[in-house]
C-alpha cells in the first residue's frame, strides 16, 4: 500500500510540475503542489518503507523530473502550443510624422535670417 502511495505521489508531482512549467504562468499552486508531492513521496518512502527506498525515491524523483521536462521539450506538443505567427503590420510613430511634416527649430532660424 505504501509503495502505491509513493508511486502515485511521484507521478502527481511530476505532472503538476510539468503543468506549472509549460501550461500555467508563474510559480503558483501547481508548482508548489508538485514540489510538495515529490517531497511527500520521499518522506513516505523513507519513513514507511525504509532508508534505501527513500534514497531510491529521491533519485527517481530527480531523474523522472529531468526526463519528463526533456521529453516534453523535445515533443511536438510544445510546438503546437507555441505562438509562431508573424506580424507584418507597420505603425508610424507620431514622432517620425512630426519630423517629416514640420520644419525643425534650427531650420526656422535659418529661414528668418
């Protein structure tokens, strides 16, 4: 029973961390919950199963998190979520329009002389 709990906590923690990194903006509830699940999995494994199981769970959490992030970044799912539209519009700034239409102060002084 404890082993199933540890496995579920690790999977939930990795899933929540992936959601926080790639789907939800900021460092919020999903990131804190994911990290909390991973810590809880290590604590449960260490306290209920044994010291070796705690170390194995700690290593598995680190390796699974790294592999999940690496795998998700290399997958096509991230390309589908990314915005790759090109904006071809042009906005003329008021400052540039004034320079073209109105004479500059130095030009006005030259014309008066």
